[in-house]
């Protein structure tokens, strides 16, 4: 199955070829679901639905506050989260505000598109942390416009320390016409981007190097198949579809837990 992530952060870890623990991972790590109250623009708070407040083992989920807008489907994802929430959460978690807007906005968009998925912004942020250190790996930065500069391009999947994957895009996405490479802050393979690429910033094109586009694409990819990511096995399945291996699961899970905990302070 196509996997969006096999370069940079994930590519190095694929050397281990660790077995997938599947649905047992959440129980093995003893993870309890963490729900953070939603702070609405008027300052009131509301909890997540009762179903999301179960005490069963599942990946943590935290939800960002939202601004009022006429049609969220037409609004760039970075404009969806409440500014005060972004400032406070960036300060408490250490995630740069521009990147945090992409994660939180993508989660809010999916809340409208696929409410049953219950994707937490912290799960997206955890993947971004593991894959590209929130777009800062190897000296890259995410500009105010949301673009990774210089572009983030993973190692060639040439069969050395990673699995071999010959070129699928004539080098159009990754600049390599011999081997595929994962690209952008969320490390998509060209073939996966062709299917799941999204326009998160509303400029009319899907760019894997743009954090808004990449975050929205990752959100939709994680949620496909009618998953409920507050349910442990579904969360593990979503992360497994993104990248294989128990080590990868554990790293993403620990990041997601840590971010949710910091944001709740």
C-alpha cells in the first residue's frame, strides 16, 4: 500500500524494519484518552461529545478553538483557528505559530468534512514533529507564507538503508527522475501526493512544500476509511497507513501525548 512517509524522519527509522504491533499498541502503552475543552470565540467552553470522553485506551486528542466564518470550506485552513488560542498554544508547546495554524486549521476543516473522524490537531502536529521537526529539519524554515524554505526533500529510496521505490513522477514533485523521495513538512511520496494532495491555503494548487496544503492532505489521509481517531485501534491503523513500524507509532504517540498535555496547562 502507498505510504506518504518514507524519507527524512521516517526513512531513517525504516532501517529497523520493526514489526507492526497494530491495535495492541495503545493498550501496551497504557494510553488514556485526553480531551481538551474547546474555547469558543465568546470565551465559553464546551467539551467534546460524550463518545469522545470514553476512558478506553486510545490516542490523545485535543481540539483547537475556532473563529466564526461564513463558509469554512472556502476559508484557508490557517485562518480557521482562533488567534488567541494559537498564541497561547504556541507558547506552551513550542510549536511555531504559523505551523500550528496549519495543524489546528486542518483538524478544524476535518471536523466539518468528516466529524466522525475526531482528528486531534496534536496527532497532526506529532507526525509533523517526527517527520520534519515541524518543517525545520536540516535548516529549513516555514515562512510566513507557509512554505518550507529551502524545500524539504527526503533521501532517495534507492534500496540502501531504505526500501527501494523507483521514480513515479518523472521527478516533477521530488526533483529525482530515478528514485522517489518523500517531500515537504509532512513527507509525502509523489504517488501519495498525487492522490491526496490538497489546497489548504486556497491559492488553487496543491503544494506538498506548503504546510497548509500538506497538513490538510495528511488530515484527509488519516481520516479515510470512516475511522474514529478517538478509538485506539483506528488511531493505530491511521498511523500505520502513514508509516509502518512500532517504533514510529510510539514516537508519534509520545509526541501527541506531550503536545496535548502542554496545551492543556
